[in-house]
């Protein structure tokens, strides 16, 4: 059902000599995914962001908080080999895309636990002024496609992050009425159902678009701040 991501970051890295530096916009995608649905969206978001010239994307997942015994009873598959992120990695990024499944209309507790551990970053406002976006997975059409990202925005606000919604920039795909489609102007989304449904081609296309769109915005913001 879900995953959590952080995307887009820009850093200075030496392409050649020790005193020569090149601006490299870099994004971080952080996610939590129990059944793999959010992870699939995250992978497409990464592809979309990486398609923007000069942008480097890193994919991370947050730590699991449930014991293996409980996960086994829930039928959760083994976690992927995507590295586990810690709060210390966040300041290195120039932008973020966070992804997670919903739990009763809110972000999953695993991702909330990760954000709860960012108090030190909040105290120093280390993430303030950086762009951030959201994507998510829900079990049903009334299961939180809007409430999940809407309530997650509070986490961004306290850190001074700039929320970048996808809006209706996806065009006609946002108005699809004949097929079941997750996603809203807040960000890409999918429906997991009982867990057997996988993200559709249209949902994956929206995820790719969000990654590309967000990377473009983050790159502009990084460029303008660097020229000041």
C-alpha cells in the first residue's frame, strides 16, 4: 500500500580540480511502503525527476516500526534493498518528495515516526525554504486520496518547506472518469484495494510527470538562490 520518498537535492560537487565546483541539483525521495504500491510510484517519480538535465535523484525508505511477526501476519513482503534514511541525510538535499500509504486517512505511522525524529532539524530550521511534494496510496476511493496529503502538509509547514503540488499540470489525465485512477492535485496516488491491485499505467504516468515537474521547480529555485 505505501512507501515514503524524498526527492530532489542540489549540492556542489567537484567535477575536476579541487577548487572547481559545479552546481548539481539533487533530489531526495523518501518513502514508506508495506506492500510495494508506494514504492512503484516512487520508482516512476525518480525516473521523471532524473529526466530533467542536471538533476540527481536519490531514493530512500524510512525504517519499519512493526516487528517481523506482525508483518508476517499482515502478509507484508520482504523490504527492498533501498537504503534506510535518517534525519541527518535530509539537509543534504535541495528538495523532497515524500510518499506513504494512508492509515485511516492519515500518513502511515512509520513515516510519521521518521518525521517525529526531525526535531533537531526543526529547531534550526535546516530545511526551511526547500521545496517538497507528496504522493500516496490508499485502499479505496474514499480512503484518503485528499485527506492524506492535506493533513501531511502540516509537517512541511513546521519545517518551513515550500509545498509544490502537481496541480492540474498533468492535463487530460487528471480528468479521467472511465477508469479507476488515484492521484489528485496534491500529488500522485494509487489505489491498493485488498493489496492485489497494482498502480495502473495512468497512475504511473502521473507519478513520472510529478517527478519531472517537481524537479523543474526545484532546479529553478536552486538556481535563483545560488545567484543571489
